[in-house]
C-alpha cells in the first residue's frame, strides 16, 4: 500500500489494500472476496481458451498478503472457487498451499453462489455467514435492518471516473458507513460499475464513496464523481 486509507463500519477501522483484500487490525482478521480459484479450468471446460494460471497467481498474491499482515483469522466471503468442483480440480501444489494457510490461521469459507458446498480437503470451517464484531459478513449484499452493518462481495464492484478528459476504470471498494462491498480478488475476475442497476438501493448515494484500485495506490472518490 503506497497510501493507507481507512474504512470504518460499526466503529471498527479496516485497511483496504491494492489486492482487493481488507485487513482489520484490531481483530487481526483478513477478508477476501470472490477469489474464484480454478476459473481458468472452468472456462476451458466450456471451450474458452485461457491460460490456466489464475489459481497460481491468486494464491501467490494471497501468500504475500498473509506474510505481510500476519492475520490470526482468514475469512473468504464466498465464490472462493469458480464452481462447485473447483476444489476437486486443484493441483496438488495449490491444495498444499491452501492447507498451509488453513493450518496456520483460523479460516472460514462463506458459501457463495458459485461454491455453495464446502471445499474438499483444504481445511477451514464452512458457514453461510459470520459475525465480525457487530458486522455481518456474507456473500451477497442483503437488506439491512435498523442499526445493522454488512460486508459482502458477489457484485465485483468497479467504477469509471473522468480525469482530465480521460475515463479511468478499475475495480473498487464501495461503502457508505453501513455497507462495504469488496472487489473481486481473483486474477480473472472483472468488475461491474457501482452505478449499474444491481447496486441500486444498496447504498445511500449522498454519503457513498469508492476506493478505486490503481497501479500503485487506492484513489478515493465520492459517488457523485462516478460516470
């Protein structure tokens, strides 16, 4: 991180990073959304010819982050595998890497729409959702009741901002003080504009901000700046 930004929810400070991960220092917890491991092999099965290196790339980046932040808890917010058989298709070396993570750090796998069943033989605890302090962690953003806060993934938020006449595009963190939607971590995952219809009614636009992921820094913009 070239510049530290802080996102606060329910009185808890979190540090987002260029990878798309979020670290919660007070609870020594690392959050990862939409890892989509084995997306390359899934696409290949459907006839799309893409290099099958996404799992290796994503796990290498995750290893770097874990080494840097030294979390005591690791929480994956769903769609950790691109499909229900993704964990079965893991190469032995990648499976071993995941087992190293889950044996060293308390690990939770939240169900996603791509991977609703527990991953096979990689360790960790499977759950539908989990609480982080007073914050609900789940895969898909849901209707919030009075006083609730939530962190989710699923929608792969991205944004477009015009700077000096040029449109800048990137994945982003989107938040409004009650809700944080994290960008997809996976190497082959794309992004959906937070101004598009799936995001409508999720945020209070007047207080919504995004942190766009740039090459060397995160860039903060109010919702009103988004194209």
